[in-house]
């Protein structure tokens, strides 16, 4: 007798082939039968008439590195259909980390990934220093979803260079030490090496995240160390000064896949993202392995001027970085500061989150009663009504509100025709949920449900079968996840059962369940009826099970 059988489901197997009505049998965490009218005896039977069954979603761009040490559920991702999460993206990891560097590591995460410093201080379980020790801790603690982990450039740099990591180039000896750490991490089961050269990625006090100080020689040496064993994925969040040809040279030298983030459509510079995708396509035609990480979600963020992530990548904003209270208010009120920001915004660029689209910035919530008249109105509208400059308008509203005003901005990926083209590009990978980070800014952990509902069902941008392939077998093949990403005999029973007529993601909402009661944004699944990880159910139509089993595996072995 086997463990479980699902009957009468529309099986979307992850290959991209035509869905078919049938049954699926599970035993010992594996799929043991697929087809119409399976003749099996099972301890449990589920009638899935009217529902679709697919492999679980693989989220290749998350930041659960800290959260997983206090929250093995990886909330909210498993309830949103995610059965495997890749952590450590952009190189913003917490391992390796010496005790002396824990505070700066947490402060950097607070700045670059929008995390609460108090939640990090109270929540992170620092039972490790090296990357192998971190992996051992994750393996011992368990998790609801499967997890694969990058070794992160900024952490490696900080381990070797300490306080200088965010201030200068590395010496040849320091690069050699970093190479040794990357080799050690790969031996311990890292899925690859992740880094960032993005100017939007600043740490404590406005200093660049350490990886941004790396020379091309350092980057090449560390990617080379990653690929020496014939495996590993190099992931980079790319700044404008990092050209695709350089990244192609790394793919050529190592033979390893290079994953380029974050390819988002900018309405002010609408052709730039397609130029990158074309360059990646040309590299692939020359025998390299490169992909561009694209998002199926519009990039919108909630923020305050006390932590204004959308503009922190501006060079002109640097005088305000790292300041708080009266010191920050003085800078924001300064005319010279404002004129500098205004001048920089007047020159659109691809590699910037915000490009003066003031009609896409709205006041969400104010603290002072006198400011409430601005709520639910755009900055452009308010500025036009008052006859004032929109930057001055936003800053003055925030200052009059003690910097407590909550704004929301639709930043990138708002042109759906362009985004649909990116999603269907054969050299892209659907990703960029950022789950586990930017907890007070936005939440795209439900990206997979959005692809299935909005893009496939509602817009018809791709078939259901292709949407499922993009979320499952495609990332599984890129990372070399063995026996995952397909509904096929012998594969892991990572599964998502959903109603194709209603599937999607619900509205975002704010909860206060982080350590110390800190807030985060979350979202609920719509149309999800069940999620299984390695054959064990972890979520149902009501969300994550109250006693969700730690069914996930720490993935450390990967096919080429």
C-alpha cells in the first residue's frame, strides 16, 4: 500500500507539454505513478476534480538567509506554492561571519535589504562562523521547503578584509584567501557564488556593499574558484558599469552558467533591458550559458523618507545616507541637496529604480492630521495643484509629518506589453521575488501564482503549460536540481494543487510577526488547495498548516 494518491487532476507536468487529466501516486516522498485511472491501493486518496496539479514552484531569487535561522517555515513562500528556495542572492548572506562582524553584517542587511535591525538582533541564531558551519546548522534545524544556498561575495570579503571590505580594493593575498573560502563553501554544498555591483546596493552609513569594491580581477578569481569543481552558478546583480561582455568572459572561462539580475523594464529607457537580453542571447549563441533574471511583477514599493530605498542609489542622495532624526531632516530640507537630487533625476538612466515618474508615487498614510488631505493622492497631482516642484512637494510632506509618511511608488515593470515580451524571452528566467527581504517595502513572494493567474490565464501571454515549465523544470535544469521540477516517476513529490480558474496572489497586508514584533508585508494565496514538499503536505486552502512538517531538504548535490 502506498502513501497517497491524487485522482482526477489536470496534470501539468512541467515539461511544457499539453496538460492531461489523470492520477498521481506518491510513496516515500517520491512520485511512483502518473497516468489515467491508476490502479493502486493508498492510505489516503484526494479527489482533485476541477483542479490542476503541477510541480512545486522553484524560487531562484530569495533572501531567507537570516529569517531561516528563526523561522524554518520560510513564511510566506510555502503557502504560495514555493517548494524550493534559493537563498544568498546578490551575495548578501550571513555566512561566513566572525562574531566581531555580526553587528556590521546586520546593519548592512538593514540598509540594503530593508530589514529591521532589532528583528535581526533578536532573531538570528548565530550558531556558526564559517559557511560549512552555517550549512550544518541549516541541515540540523530543518525547514518546511527545500533550500539551496549561494556563498555570498560581501560576506566572503568581510571575513577576509574586515572593516576595509567596503572601502578599498583587495590585495592579491586577500583575493587568494577569498578564493579558498569559496572553494570551501562549494565543497560544503553551495549552489554557487553570488555578488552585486549595483549602485543601489548600499550598506551601513551609505557605504557600498563590499562586493561593489571588487575589481574585475577579483570577480574573475572568485568565479573561477567556484567553477573549479565543474559545478556552480554565478549570480550577479549587475551595475551599469559591469558590461555583459565581461560576464560572458567569465562564463567562457569557467564553463558555468552566469545569471544576470535584475532585468526590469524602465519606461523612461524602454529599450535598455532588451539590449541586455539580446547581448545574453548572442553570448548563448557563442556557446556560453547565460540567463537574465526577469520579474513577472510590477516593482512597487512602500517606503518612508527615513528609509527611502527607491532613491538611495542616487549619487546625490549620499549626504542623507546613514543619517536619522534631526540630522536627516536638516539634509532633506537643504536647498543645495534638493537641487543636486533634482539635477541627477533630470538625466534618465537604466540602472536606477526611480526616474522622476512622479505620477507613479502616491501618499499612502500620514501621521499628522494636517497631512491626511494628501493620502491616496499622487505627488504629481499634489505638486500641480500647489504649483510646486514634485521633489520639494514630497520632501516637505515628509518633513511636516516627522518623516513618518508612507509613500508607495510604481518603479519598474509597469509596461505589461514589454514585461510579457521579457517573460517569453528564451534567455530569461522568471525570478526576482526577493522573498525574505525588503520586508517593509514590498512582497513578491507570490510571483509564481501571479504568473499562473495574471499572465497565463488573464492576459494569455503564455500557455498554462509554459508558465508551469518556467516556474519548475526550467530553474531546476539551470541549477542542476536532480529529480525535481517535473511530475514524473522517480521525482521528488514537490507539488502544488490549484484551481486554474482562480489562482493568483491576494492583496498585500502588514503583519507584526517578526522577532520583537517588527512589521513586514505579506500576501495570501488565492486558489491554492494544497502544497506538498517531498510528499508531505505543508499547506492547504487555508494557508500554511498549523503544524507544517519540516519536510524540506538542504540541497547540496547538483547535476551539471
